[in-house]
């Protein structure tokens, strides 16, 4: 069972769209606010200093992930029209927070980037993406089939184009919160959520993204 809350600050025109999508997702709207009272946690991974050991960098016909002094670069080929996951190596706590900072260097058709988390085989796994157009989306997967949760065009918290954005996801128990640039955009609970791995992700054919910083903090 899913319950969720979308929090944002927009004009009247967007408010109607938000309300329609929120109703479809079983969500209620509330004024924008920052997350508060975050418990202190233990840092599991910070930065990309040892990226070659902590990430499954891959090169195939769909995407290439490589490590540089600036971070991790993921480039989708023209065939890479889906989402390219770069998985974190090691155990991810059941209750955690991840924060990712990235820039789209070259965008394909509305290219985007973000994270996947949950069971690695994508049974009850989640994907959060921010796009060059300013969209922010959250999807859930049953096997290989995504279940739409939340996708709003021109999300006010997202800086469009090739500017840097910071995406944060916090999972405590069955509650999942998503922030972009320190603004909470959606929070929901799902009693079917299963802990698992964490992956960086790039969406769109021809999209190239530089992941500049990453932090994984345990809240257990």
C-alpha cells in the first residue's frame, strides 16, 4: 500500500496540474518546506575518491561509465535510450540517505540523471530522475515494468539545462523522501519496499552526465 505527499510552491496553473496528478497517485498537497529533524547518521561512502573500487563502472553498447579526477562520467550511446545503472559495490543499509550532485554535460532528448535504490533485481525498486527540462520523476518497478508514482514538468526546485542539481533520497523504514536542491518534492510510504542496492542512473539517448559528488549515510 502506498501513501504519499507532494510538497511544492507553484502558480495557479501548475497547481491544477499538480492536484490532478496528486489525486491519481493518492497524494495530498501541502506548502513547500525543508525536511527537518534528520537523525545523525554514519557516513558509509563520501565522494568519488575510491570510485573504481566502490562502483561497477561498465562499458557496453548502451552506455559507458568511467572514473576521472572530477567524479564519475556516464555517457549513453545512441542505442542507450533507456536508463543506465552504475551500481554501488557493498551493502546498503536498510535505513539510509543518499545525496548526489551532478551536471548534464551533453543532453540527448530531454536527458536526465538520478539514482535507483531498493532490491537490485528491481522487484519493488525505485528510480528518481531529474531532467534537463526541469522535470523530476519517481518510478517504482515490479520486475521490469515501471509503476508511475510522481512526475511533474518544470518542477520549481529543479534548475533546468546543464546547471548543477543536488538530489537527495532518504529512506527510513517504509517512508521515502525525495529532495532536489534541498527542497522536499515528494514523500510517501510503501509497506512493500524491499532494501537492496543503490545505483547512479542516466536517462536518454546520447546523454552524458558528470556525477560530481556522492554521499551515502546510514540511519540504522
